[in-house]
């Protein structure tokens, strides 16, 4: 007897789960399409070399690698143990890997299909990704990303439109209290320069700063020290973050104050760009945050992160990555995007009970047709077909059975109506409808049954 | 510079592809839901032991296996080469695998969640599966299966309803010339007994018979001999298939004739069951075919296969498998299902040009808004938002650019309308709409623009 649990960190989605997931995905698709974004899908499996080296050292480790097959595996496994080291083992044994995010495959697709794609390619992609992470509460090894990206323009109109589209999605889902934190990699670079962090240590500093929310200023100071950044620079850095973020009130004034605090640190050009985004996306809850760092190394410009008060971590994030597509093709093509985490959104919506009743209390059918006896099966199937052609979702009890058992099953699957088709009803071309909520029972001529259920 | 092609046997789906796939999937879902089937999703990755041994020896070989990670891999790779053999290598190096079909995961889920699921569980599942097959025309290593299964009943009502649902789907998609071939594993067993094939050779014989369509009677005779089935039995077997299939006319008569030819070979009980399916699904193009074998070993009762004249191979198939769920749980639960091959359906629909025009000639947006200058970006974004709130899909040219270039891009993405917002239009709260098909241009007040596009 085989084990029946899904693999570690993976989940089965029963019908009630799938319906909630599809409700959220449906709204995401609809809004992205209203902004002119088009759907793209890429394979779950990529060549290992496509993924390796794109996500940093930690990322490489978390990629699920697929074993070579047949002869190739036997040949590759024929090296002697003395030669073996871990990275060598990987190269010898694996040639394919599971998709780790949707951004690297997009960059590959854009480089590969450049001539078939429009000059500006606006795409969304909603697919699972896999990471060999240690499973924890809310952290899975298979999860969905809902990505939206615009390829081919450096204009800050793109950043603004992405923010507007994401805002529209979250509002349609019923979120009223989210914040889109905005920063720019050059703001961070200028702050690091001002604080005296040497250029070659910027990457280290960003990794530490990225944890400010989680471990606080003290924790970051400690990590900066561990990563070889001098105490003076670290103190000044944290000071600048404190100063530039001094908040005057809760409205638009906040962003203006932060910008003015940055004037002597950050170049005018970048501040103008940020100003444009803030103006264009004026209706969106954007909050400038000079300490926002984002983990991924491929970002080159604006970076975003969406937070809600009751969730540690973010609902999603993104940024501009003008250098990534060039890793796959001759041409350097500017790009910017957002990724929403489906599971994060679902967790908050579940806790806050944000699903509309038709999703939260869904049933497999509008009506169940009973089966009276072996001899009347054909007639029950015919009634079901009639009700379906009137637009109803109809399930048929699958076999002749005691009436009580059939009603018990109808209760179990929570159908609102049962259509009873006994010998009397069949003889008179009628059907008895039972309203499962009120218990009320009424007999109709067959043609009127569907209308009465609706 | 990394390679940009997708992995061997895998495909990228650009927007036009995704739209066609989603059109077909949408109809499949809608019909299955109208029959009371509920959505289920399972992980792409399963424990290796869940899959091994369920698909026969050939199947085991075609399963994509995932390499163990980190410490576990290093430990497992530490065996000496003298001990190594292929199956051992696999067990040492791999613990997970990619989903190979949707039936085995369903059996696992049913055994695992028995108490949460209704007594009869009717589910559909539309997800990709992966097979390390040699890629060929129309054969991919990642492809979608659209499965529908009913769990918990042995009644032939199930077979009939599945046939009716699949028929409804294919008709909705526009197929008029498909045939659902029907057989029963016991019909095959009784024919094999009558021909004198010993019981322990039934499996071998079925593998050979499964190829009748591809390699003809002569080829099957040869393969039967190779598999150690005596010449007398082989000749009689092929004779019975010829006799029982003698076709009298094109109508219902065919099935009746076949049944009458089977009377002395097959038990009454099975023929009665088959008769029920033929009666219940009377409106469906079902064709009894005593030689239909189906490759998979887990079928125990009725088996189906859907064919169209212009496609070698089938659009889908299925059958009853009353023993599979018991491999995962204490309880033996009857089950029956159908699997449609999305790619097969798409290939035929593409060749026959069966897609409706709104799918075949789709565009990313109903209208594109131009950008006049840096100063008018905010106004263009505002117009786009107005048009969206009127229900239109709107894309905005992402940056100030020469008018000619903006129009060229609009042409490239095939939008039907362009909304020109120049300085004059802004000053007068108007917008100029250009119909991209006729070239006609007209200026409207902003409030009326959306209505004119619709």
C-alpha cells in the first residue's frame, strides 16, 4: 500500500480550494487584460543552464534539478568517487530543472522570439514555480506567481501603469489597506555612497538592508559588521534611513518630505523619475521608502513591494531589470514587472473572509436528479439533459438506491434543489422539486422545472 | 550568453497560442461543471514511490525523476561504483518525480482525503503531465490532460454520463465526425479464452491487440507469435475480431450486430451492461469495438477511445479502473474516467480552422491611447482609465514618440482603434478616434469615446 500524502511542501487542492484560487486568478487576468497585457505560458521544465547563475548562490541551491535519463544517466554516473564533488555531481547527473520564477523564463522567451513579438511586449503569466526551500507555515515548495511585465520601454509610464494595474486588482479583490512601497536602486546606491560604503560592498549592504523590517536597525547593524562594513558607515547609513523617512503626516505630504530629505543625497534625474511615478499613479497608495532593498540581484531601477498590516512579508513585489534579457540575447532590452504571490493573497483573504458567498459556499450543482429504479435511469438522464440545456448545473445520483440515501448525499454535497423523478412523475410528465433549505416540495410539469430552480 | 530555446520536447506558448488553449479549456470546464463535476488540482511533483510501478515497465522508464538535494544527495552518492546498477542509482539519487498522468494522483487523493470527500466524488482536472518520451511530431514531453472521473459507483450510469459529457464537449467545440469506440475488458478476456490464449498470456495478447489499428492483423499476428502465443490461438483470435465486427450498416444496427456476434463468447451480464451504456448514451456516436484494448494495465471494465478520421491516434480515452484506489488505501473503491488530450484537440482544430474569429484574430486591446509629449502622459493615462471603467481593454503607448511610430505599433499589435490625445484635444476635453481598419478619423467629446468604440 503506497503512502497517500502529497510530497513534502506540496499541496492537493480540493474543489473548494480550487474555486477560491480561480476566483482570484480570474480577477487578476481580467484586470491585466484591461490594461492590454497578454497571456504567456512557459514550460515547467527548463534547461538547467537557463536557470543556473540567475538567482544568486542561495537560489542555485533551491532549484529542483531533474535526473538525466537512460543511457545518459548511466554514462554520467560512471565517474569515480575520488573525482566527485557536489557541483560536479550536479553537472554530471542533471540536465533539466524546474522553473524557479517567471522572470528568467520571460527573458529567455523575449530573446528567443524577439522577431515575433511586438516592439513593446506587455505580458502576464500565472503559473506555479518550485523551490526546494524548507517548508514552513505559509512557505511551500510549489506555489503560484502572478507576474506582469512590460518589455521594451525605459519610460516611467511603465512603472506607473504597473502600479495602477496592481492597485486595481487589489481593490477589486476587496483590499483597502495595502501600501505599495517604492524605491529605486540608484537611491540606495547614492545613500550607500553618501554613508561611505565602498562600491564593492553595495551588494552585501543591500542583503543586510533587505532585512530591516524583519530584524530591525540593530540587527542590520550587526549583519553589516559581519559583512565587513565599517561601523562609521553602518551608523551613518541607518541614520540616513531614519532621517529621510521622517514622516510629517499620513497623506501625500509623506512622499514629498521624503523626496526633500533625499535632495542632497540622490541625483536630480532619479528624483524626477520618482516624482513622475508618484504623479502618474496619484490615485494609488504608493509610499516612498528609501530603505526598501528587495533580495534579487537583477533589479536596476525602480523597485516595489506590496504590504498589508496583518501579513509579515509582502503580497508581491517587483522592479525594473534592464540587464536581464541581455543575458540571453545580443540586444539589451529594458524591462519592468510585478509579481503577486497567489498564496499570500489567499491567506489574507481567507483570514479576513473576503470571498463572496457564491465562492465561499459553492456547490457542485444547482440541482440533483434522483434515480427511482433500474428501469427509470434513462428517464432521469433525459431530465438532467433538459435541465442542463436550460443552463443549470445538474448532477445525477449515479445508481438506483434508497430514497433516504439519495437525500443524504444531496445534503452532503450541499445542492440547493433535488429533482425527484418517481414512477408517478414519469407517468404524468412531471417532476417534484425539493428545496433543500426550506424542505418545501412541489410538483411541476417538466418544462417548468428549470425556471422554478432559477 | 545562455541558450534561448525551451528544453527538448517542451514549448513556449505565445499569447495567440494561450488564447486558443484557454478557449478549449474554458468549454471543457463549462461542460464538466454542467454535469456536476468539481475541479481538483494536485502538485506537479509526487513522491517517486507514488508513481513507480503504476504504469508498467515502459511507464517507469518515462517518468522524470528529481535529484535529491543537499546533504541527502551527497550521502546517497557515496556508494561505491561496484555496487551500482541502474535501478539502484535511481533509488539512491532520486526521491521525487514529475506527474505522469492525472489518474494515479487522483487515486492517491481519494485514498488520502476519503473522509472529506462526498460518497460519490465527481471531479475534473486539467493540468500538464510530463513524460521523458522521444519527442516527435505531435508528441511532447510536457502536455495537458483534461481528465474527468467519477469515484464510488459501479453503475453503468457513470459510463453513460461520461460519454454524454465528452460528446457534449466535442460538439460544443464544433466536432461532428468523431466516434467513441467502446469495449469492455471482460469482452476481451472472454474472446482470449475462446481463442485458447492461456490466462497468463492475456496481458501480452492485449499489448499486441492494442496495435491492431497501427500495424494491422498481420503485424499483430507476428507480435503475438513473438510474445509466445501459439499460431492456432492467434489465428482464431484475429478471426473472432473479424467476425464480431462484421458491419451490416452505418446506423445503430452495427452495435446490435456486434452484440449478437458476441453472444456465444461473452457472458450475458457484461453484454447487458454494454447494452445499458448504449441505451443511456443513445444520442452519442458510440461504436462497439471488441478489438479495442487500451495500453494501460489498470483498467478493469469498460474502456473507451475517441477517434476522428483525420487523426492517427485518438483525441482521448479512458475506462473503468476499480482496483487502482485500493493500491493507496484499505478500501477498494470503484472508479471510471475519461482523459482528453488538449494538444490533440488543438492540432485538429487548427488544421480544420475551427476557432471562432474572436479567438483566431485576437488582439491585446480594444483601443490604444497615444502619448503626445512628456507633459501629457498623465492625461493619456487618465483617458485610458476612463475607457477601462467603461469596460474596454486599453493599452497606452508607453512613451512620447513620433506619431508615425505610435501608429505603426498600433498596426503591429492589431488594435481596432487608436485614441489620439493631442494638445488640441486636451484643451477641448475631446479625443480623436481612428478606426484602424477603415482609416476613418473622428473627434468626440471624451464621455462619448467609449460608446463609439463599442
